[in-house]
């Protein structure tokens, strides 16, 4: 209940948000604000309110109560820091320094005095004022830039790519699935992700059938049941082909079309329109094969052949 108090500081907006939830939430919030909500443990101020277990349902992934990708959060934080470091490194690589060294004579004395050197420095700064990524350094001393990077071939790798790969490793998801540069193990990775989601789909299906329970009081007449096919953007063609093969063995004729994204009502309406209204079943007759012939067709062809033979002289 502390969520409503902390997230919505405006009382009117808070009241509107509470009304969106079931009435139990409003009851729990009133108990929480009046100090009558029993804490779960001594010192508990978050205001957890136990809902009616008979009217609630929880969906989780793989039977776990914590978020499935919570382990990725530290890796994402490291990736954000690595990306910021990489951007600053790129800016540093683009930066150029113009070094103008003031000459000295053979005795080591300055050819120009400090004021003259200052003026030469200002002239160079003014000349390069519109240049991007160029700084000016004027000095009388010898200048040397030490490169702290390791230029050995064995260590010249993309460090940012390592951090990105670590995020996917923590999530248990192949990086190639979202930004593939090859097909190695990609198919298996997709199957693993489909399998991890299948448990959640089964929970949705069970929940839908629970909602249909009041409509199945008279099971002798009709019984409703919800079914969610395991189709994805990757396997719907394969499943539609598999359902079509099962149709030849007498299984459901709807499943191939449902797997292709059509609704049951659209399938029935189309079949009725094509067969009964347009009479396409008698207009578009497929070639007869042994698997499609029946006794009625064979008798019709036999009778047709007999009548044609009887009319010959």
C-alpha cells in the first residue's frame, strides 16, 4: 500500500489510480492510512495487504518469484559505465594538440620574452578558435607524450564487446538472437527461449480455462475449453504443415489455419461462404486420387460410363 502513497503525491490523482484496481486495494489502503493494517514483521512500514486467495492469480516464469532477468542488472550497470568510458576514449582519440615550442639560443637563453611568447600563443589560439578538437600548447620545454595503452597484438581487443557479451551471458540468451552475424547455434538458442516461455503460456491457458468453469455447468450439451497453440514467429509455418499432415489422419481441420493466424469464426464463415453460397466445392474439383475417392464418386463415374456406353450404336 505504500506504493500508492509514495508514487502519487497528489491526493486526487492517487484516488483515481486506486479506483482502477479492485475494491480490495482501496480497502487495504484505507486500513494502511488509518494505521490499522497489521505489519508483516515488527517495523514493517511498507503496508502489505493480503488479498483474497480465491480471486487472485500469479503468473511466474519457470516457477520463480523473482524477475527472470534480475541478474542482468549489475552487468547493465557495468555496460553503461563501459559505454561512457568508451565515448570519452573516442573523444580523446579525436583530440589534437598543437605544440609550438619557443626557440632558445646556443647559450640556452630565450629568444622571445614571456610577453612575446604569450602573444604568439594567443595568436595561435585565435587562429584555431573555430577548429574542433584542437588545443594549443606553447612551451619552452621539451614535450613528450607517453601512451599508456598496450599496443601488443594479443591485447588489442574490443573491451566494450566483452562487457556487452557479459550482459547476454548473465541473461542466458544468445547475443546472436538479437544481433546475429552468423547462424551457429542460433536455432537452438531460439528453441531454448521458446521452451522458457512455454511454461508461462501454460499458465495463461490454465487461467483461461478457470474463467470458463462457470460456463461448463451442463457438460452433457457443451463444454468450453481454451487452448493456446505453441506457435511463434519462427515455427508457425512448420506447425501449420504438421497440423495439415495430421488432418489427413482425421485430426482437426482448423488447426492448420489457426496456426497461420486465422480465427475459428473466420474459418467457419469462409467455409460456409465458399461451399454453401458460392458452391465452390462443385466448381473447383481437385483431381481424383486414391486418397480422395469415395464410394459415391466411384458409383457416379461407373453409372456415367454405363449410360454413355448404352447410347452407342
